[in-house]
C-alpha cells in the first residue's frame, strides 16, 4: 500500500511501511539540471563531466493519492507518478520540456544500513559512505592495476580504481529493500549520507522501481526477478573443466591429453586463438578477424567434431572489433556497416597492424551481419559457445546509423551485443546446447547472457585486481541480479608485475573448484607464466581440484536451478541467509556457494593458516569433518585443502563426505 502524508512544508511517500521519499521546501527531493559537454579522452571517452547547474523543485501539488497510486506535480516542470504494481513501487517521471538534461532524485535512507550492488564491484562490498559511478568502462591496463595505487596512475585515461565492466543501476539494502533504475544514461549513486541516497542521471530515467522483501533472501530474489532471470546454463558446463588452451590444433591436443592423462575431467576446451593471434610487446593477443585461422586450425569443423566424439566441446572467443587488415573487414566497410567517425569514414581504434573498427549495431543490416557471422563461423562449425569480450568503449564523438548520441547509448552497447548473440543462438535452435559468457553489461544483460565473467585480473595475490578482487566482484554482481558469474582460473595479466607462479595458480584452482564454472586461462604470456602442463605439482593439484569440481555436479545443478528459478546467485553473500548476524555484512572475501557451502579462499603468498568467520549454524569442516557452531575460526589451509565448510543439515552432506574420502590425493 502507498501512503502519501503531507505536512506544512512537504510530504513523505511510503510503501508497505518503508519510507521512500521525503520532500520539503528546504530539502527538495528532486532537481532538474543542465550540464556542459563532458571533456573527452581517448577515443572520445568521457574523462569527467563539465559544470552542472541544478534547479531544485521546491513547490509541489498533490494531484492524486490512493493506496495504489500517487501523483505529485512539481512547479509544472516535473510530474511524479508513483504506482504500486505486483508489490513493486514504480516511480515514473514526466517532463513537459526537454530543456533539462540532468536529473537528481533523493531517496530516504535508513541510518545504520549497509548497501550492496551497483553491479560488479572489485573493492569494498558495502557501498555506504561512497559515491558510485555507473558507466560501462574497461577497467584498464596493467599500469592502472599497479600494486601502489598512485592517484595519477589510477585516473589515467579517465578510468578510476572503482571502474567496472558491469555496472548495474540498482542496489539492495540490509533494511530489506531494493532500488532499480530503468535508464541507459550515465548515472551516479551517492550513498555518503546516512539519511538520504542521491540518484543522479544524465537523462531522466524511464522509471525507478523500489521493492521490498520479508527477508534478505526474498529481497535479493525480488531484485533478481526485476532485473531479469538468466536463461538456463547448459548442464555440460558443470561436468568438468573448461580448459583454456591455444597455439594450434596440435598444441590444443597436447595440452588436452596432458590434462586427461593426469585425471583432469574436461568438458570443453576454450580456444581464444581459433581466428589467429598476434605476439606483441604486451603479450599474446587474438587476431580480431572472426573466421578460422587455417594455419592454426585446418578443417576447424572436423577438429571440433573429433573433440566432440571424445566428449569434449569447443568454445571460441569474439569481441565487437574487426581487424582492419582482416578478411572480413572490406565487406563490412564497403557495405557501410561500421561505426563512423565525425570525418565520415569508419571510426578507427588503434593504429598500424592494430587498427580495427566496430560494426554499428544500431544499423539493422549490421546487426543481421553479426548474427549471420556468429551462425556461419561459430555455431555452424560446431562450437558450443564463446566468450564475448570488450564492448565498453563506444566513442562519444562517433556517428551512429540510428542518429542517437553515443554517450546515451554507451551503456547499452554490450546489451546490443548480448542480444545479437542470444538471437543467433535461438535462430539456430541451440539454446539448450550453447553457452556464452560476457565481460561487460548493463541493465537488460542478465536476461540475455548465459553468465558473466570477472574480466581481466592480474595473475597474482594483489588486492586491487588480483585473485582476492574477484570475490567482492562476484558477491556484488550477485546482489545486483547478475547471478551466474565466474572468473578466469589463473588470472590473465602478468608481465610488468612478474610471471604467474605455481602457488598462485593453485589457489586460483582451489577457488574455481567451489564455483559454478571452472574455466582456466593461459594468460597473455602463456610461455612465461606457470601452467598446469609445465609443472608436475601444478598438474597433480589441478587434477585434484578439477575432480572435486566434477564430483560436485549434483550440487552445481541445484545451485544453477536455484539461480534460474528462485533468483538467488550461486556465489552469494552470507547476508542473504544470515542477516541476523551483524558480522556478516563486513565479510567481503568469503562466500557461500549455493546454500550449503561456505568458502574462505587463501589470498596471501605462503599462507597456510586461514582465519574465517562462521555465521550461526552447525558447520562441518570439509577436510576433517570437525563440527563448528559459528564465530571466528583459524584453521590449517595448505595447498590442496582450501578452507571450506558445509552445513551439517545439508541434504548434500553425504555427497560432501564422499568427496572428502575419495578425492585424489596430492
């Protein structure tokens, strides 16, 4: 029920006992603004906003007030239409003029609450006390991930340390309410005040939805339902490791056979260089020409068919760019299907041998070309999926076929790519067989992709972008409705900070064993980094953890089903099930996998004793069967035995105990 209460100077709007908006003439809840064009950086990307002038709307007039609807007019400049539908309060906004291009709304906050979400966030999980930018961005280069975070380094090219591939315009509060903004524009959510949350947008949002739940789990599930339920992920992804390998058909077979001979269960190979590669000073880079490289993979359909006959599927790689010296480029250029520059030609990214351009997905012919390419060159030859990379850099000064301003479409750019992939899969009749995972996204993405992955991580123990950064990233994504999520097991980037070492690689494997997808990554310097096939101890460790992952298949299935049907993420924050424990809101680096497994990964070099917090329950230590009732613990966690617990009352307890007794020994 909506309750609109008026007073001498203002009003308050509440839903089911939760105060949503408080307005007074001294502290108006809504402002309209105008702003200067933002400064542009590399490829036209925004570096910072120009000066913004806001007009507070102080005077108001109540036009309608009922248990299911309230309409408030602000000075004839803005009309707020609040409707209660399906248990969700939907705030709509009507403006009689387009004079204003900025919008600011103040929502009531609850003192003492914690706030989670806003998409995939790699730092501190509780956003209270912070102002969060919501703009799809590439997190940046190795230089920006420097272990010594100098301000100038972190702001290079306009990217901040809190930038993310997957921002989502929503959040959830420990006071059991959530907020979701239906917008495609740049936004900023300011949680620095204890009494109000300020939502700021470059364009007036189409709608802001506010929902509530009877518990933390109900609240998280309700937000996920509103964000869009993900399509089911094919079951084959849960039966073994997706092996990240490359180097040509013979090398793929050599690395695959090394893994299988050691006892590693492999469900698929993920081959980035199916279309070729380039060796650069920065390392290994895929050749962005989306057709098979006949030198590396002669008769790719036959190779895929051979692997499939042995029970191994094949995944590829794609991104929105086309290499300017590739075989596909002339056709797309000559048909006028590329994003254009202000000068009239195709918009070029990079230079020389690295020059590329992007198909313009606002052009229906280009959209069809992308789908046809996916079907002809990836689905047709037999691929069971791919990773969709990049999608974060649509230049502000680009010219689009639709006539839309790129800055208004930037956040939707990865959504358009996800839609093209999903439609190509559906048109091929392969929805139950093919999975694709995307790095970037925005509102609308969760309902299209098979899942997300954490993007480019440093293959080391560093906090800013190393192994420890992926846990808060997965937890915040899950609390934003992006439930099915995983990471590169092994990280990706090395080089400037040293090569990936065996100990770190093993810790990556341990965390992947207790996650929805176990997919390895060779890294951009595969010859310099430790790999499972170059180190016998890594190979034995890999076989042990991969075997545990495969043995957990029934549990993976239950967690995936709960994500698709109930909206609860597989990698989930402890608050979802233990909100009565005041300590859990501060836990950024341990997680529940599904309902019953508590995972506390090791993130420090040389560490073999791990401290953890157990919420109130009866927890069984996975490796010794010791039972704990909750509170702080400090236990041994040597390599091969990560700190993991399961609930004693779990229906999967017999499975967990069987795995303990039968897992491959080191």
